[in-house]
C-alpha cells in the first residue's frame, strides 16, 4: 500500500459533514439522511471482495493508555480512540512501548449494521505539539457523536509500518465511544483558589489540613481543581485520579454548594432540550422516557433521558458534555418534543 493508494480517498472528506452515517441510526435529521445517501452511493457498489467484512477480527482490550480499544497483531499493539469528532490510532510495540506513527499510511472503513454502504477515510499523521511529551498518532476527522455503541464495525488498514516482519496490518473493531482518561496537571494558585481551599479543607491523599505543610498544591483533574497538602501527594493522584476526584467531589453530592446539581427540566429549558435532541448516554430522544433530567456542572447544562444515566455522567462529565453538543433547532431536530414539568424539581 503506497501513498498514492490513499490519495483517491481524500475526496471522501468532503462528504463527512453530509453523510452522518446515511440514516443508519435512528433519530437522524431527514436532510442528513438524504445527503449521506448521495455521498456514499458510489461506495456501496464496490465489488464484494473489497468489503472489509472478511478481515480477521483480533481480540481487543477494553482500555488502553489513551482510553481506547487495543488490538494486538504479531508485532504491534494498536490502540484506537473513538472521539465524538475524530478517530485516532496509536502505535505500540507488543510490550506497549510507544512507536512513532510518522511515515505510516492508513485508512479506515466504517460499516453500519444492516447496511451495505461502506464509508472510507484516510488516516492522517498528527505530530505532537512542540515541546510536548504526548504521543503522535494517525487520525481521521469524522463525526461519530451520534453513532450508537456496537452498531458499527470499523476496519483499519495500515502500511509502511516500521517493523520489517510486519510492514502491513489490518484489523477490525466494534465501534464504541472511548472514555478518555482523566488528565492530571499542575496549576498555579491564585486568590480565587482561597474559597476552594477553604471549602475542601483537607488533602484527599493524606487527610491532613490544607496549609499544614505549607502552601497547598493545586492540580486540575480534567478541568476540576483539587488541592493537595504538598507535591509529595502528586504521584498518588496521577496513578488514580478518579479515586481522589471522587473524594473531593462525591458522586452523590447534588447540593447548591457542589459542582454537580440535578433537577427536573422546566418549561424554560424547552429550547435547549430541543437543540440537544438526544441523551448523550443512551442516544435516546429526550422526552422518550418522561421529563428530561437537567444536569448542571459549573454553570453548564445538559439534559439526560432519565436519572439512570447520572452515574456515567458523574464518572466522566467531560466526555458526555462534549457528546451533548446541540444538534440544531427547528424541524430537523431529532426526537419528539419532550414533556416538560412546570416545577423546579
């Protein structure tokens, strides 16, 4: 497989905004369904021997270093991260030592269950930012935010791999949006942090009073501030950020003083609910399970189909907030108009 083999696939990028999976999933706007049909029709007529269904499916681990599915080949471990607007492929040796993706050529083929059409996109090399220690990767820009977990198979073909015994690799995975691991970063203290320190009171690692070992250390776990008694606690937080995040922001904390508040939607939320359209957890139309649940995190609102989805949102709010981006208002909004309660709760 050579670079010119993938050049022809670049035109598919022009139709990414249109196809939105060609109506393969319920709740899609009518115009997106029609546009996707036009953009992908030439793909559906390809000979059967070029379909990715015959590709062997290697066993995949549930989670890799970046929160993706890991498939092992003879010489590599290949981690695929399914983000709402992008698919990434990270390369590792079989020992999970990172391998650069520079010079590697690739493409991805996506096929929805019950559909003949296959959407193919090239994988582009993405270098880390200057001075960054982040790993490089291959990526395809594509909107998969409304694809349901398990409803699509995704086949990857890689060429010009660095290992001489395995210069090419092909594998297939079942689609599932990845849960991105929480990132821990040091942050500078400001005067605005005094209120947060007073509210938190103790270090989540040692349990000692903040300020007892000098000026507290501020870290961001995801986008949430957590205060430590000293830098000696940082390593433990980095190894298990979710544990210490739960200590500072308990999942059942839903008071006005907490980060997460949960209420029933009201009539004032109708426009926002119609703009969002579907639940970011189940992808079910908002209102299909009764009055939507309103979740507010640091002043930002999203809506869920029911309270059964709260656990997942509390465990990974950034992921589901990203997935709840408004789909637009008007007649193309998916789902029925939801029932709205008149009370605050």
